[in-house]
C-alpha cells in the first residue's frame, strides 16, 4: 500500500531510468562490445560542450543527445535471488521514493541515456528554479557528467568505425525548460537522482580500472586515466549531494524529512539504502589488492581517489549537519542518542579505511 501512495504522491518528478547495477557495462570489453552508432552519435553531440558554455547550451546538447537514443525498455523488477544477495535494505522502496525506475536494455546505450536523463533534469531544475551552489561546486557537477561522456567515448568510440560515422545532432534554439516542478522536496529527489547516476558512472569507471589492473598491469597510463575519471566522479557525487540539499533548514524540517517518515514511508528509511552504492563498495574492495604494489603513478592516483571519496562523505556530512543532523538521530536509527552526523563520520572512516591498501611490511 505504501508503494501505491509513493507513486501517487511523487508522480510529478521526472523519472530516472537506470539499469540494475549488476547489468552496467563495468569493463572496457563490455563498453567496446556493446557500443552502437546511436550511442556514438549521442556522445559526439555532447562532448563538444566546454566547461565555460552556459547551462542552457548544455541543456540543448543533452536534449539533442537524448533524441539519438532509444527510449528505455520495460521496467525490470529484482528477482528473489537478487534480493538475497543484499537482503538487508528496502532498496526497491528507496528507488520508488526518488523516482528511479530500473530497466533492461543495451547496456552502454541505456547507461548513457541514464546520464543524459539525470543531466537534463538537473539543468532544467537549475535554470527554472535557480541554484545557490558556488561556482566551484557547479563546475564539479558539470565535470562529473562530461568526464563520463568522454570516458565512454575514449573507450568505446575513439579509433573505431563508430568515430568516423558519428555526427552531431542539433536541437532547436528554443530549449524547453520548466518541465520540472519546483520545491525543496523536488530538489531533494532530483539531487539524489544525480547522485544515483554518478554512482553508476563510478561503478563503470572502477570496473574498467579493475579489468585494466588485472589484465594489463603494465598499462600505467590507462590505469591512471581511469583513476582520474573516478576521482572526478567521486568529487561530483559530493557536489550532487550539496545540490540535493540546496534549500533552507526550515524547508527540510517542514516538508522533506516528514516525507521520509511513516506513514508516508516505512520506518528507518535512509539514503544509505542505495543498492548501487553497496555494489560500488564491493568493487572497490576487489580493486584494493590490485593496487597494493602498483607503479608509483598508479599509487598516487589511487590515493587521490581515496581523498575524493573522503571529500564526498564530507559533503554528505555537511548537508546532514546543516539540516540538524549534528544534534538529531538519523531516520535509520530513530530514538538513538547518536547524532546522524556521527553515524556518517563512522561510515566515512570505515569505508575509506576498507578501500585503503595495507602498508607494506618494513
């Protein structure tokens, strides 16, 4: 019954169509093997946008690129076997609340569609409702999306027949805005959609890194490039959380927090329930031994990724603190005397520590 209520209450938020994390093209071989001309055209259409270009121009490019791609296929439910692999959290209700719809489809094309869809909603919302992020935070958010587009182009299109055949698609001069209704709860949910998309991009980049370190351990340049990609994405994920919380403390207390509590949502609802984030952490755990004794350049790049990971958690902590989490307990631990910020700090220290290679014995 709660699922029906959530669908009715939040139907005004644009959906984000995304693959299950397990179905992402999380290797270079998957990206090259599943590339198609539609996706190459979409990437060609957006990669020419420069950091200094306006949000309106970026939005026009995103619209034109989306028009190149096939619409997402039929929604996909998790199987009992998939639920058993991560049985603890109500991640399906989490998807529902934030407007995330899991779909099937060509893995590379659908992944690029997800990134463009999240980008389009974010830019539309920012242009229509305004945004108070600093210029640096806005640049981090922009860079994360374009890092993804360039990464997929570099791996799957550059140097192939798709590159020579790819063409830029153009959109009309009157770019449509205002598709997204405004308000703090809308901003909260759209910001989390951006976070979900960037977590999926991290899964793809770290998966490609794992394959590179395992199969081509001497290809230091490629490993460092993938680590640079992942670092930009990790920083961008932190910026997405700041964007999600870009409204006042009163707005959070009056409309956002109550929407994530009974009777609207099952108890102990939390952003920590994102299944994709759990899978990213497992992937980082697999990469950890591969960078235990790397080339110095790889080691340096990996340390920068860990720093960015800590910074992303700090962004979450900052937003939580601004909304009273330095005093109140998390929705996940109602009645606890431990402030939500302290819980997040523990998560940060434990998860960054788990991804940090052991120091070699002296």
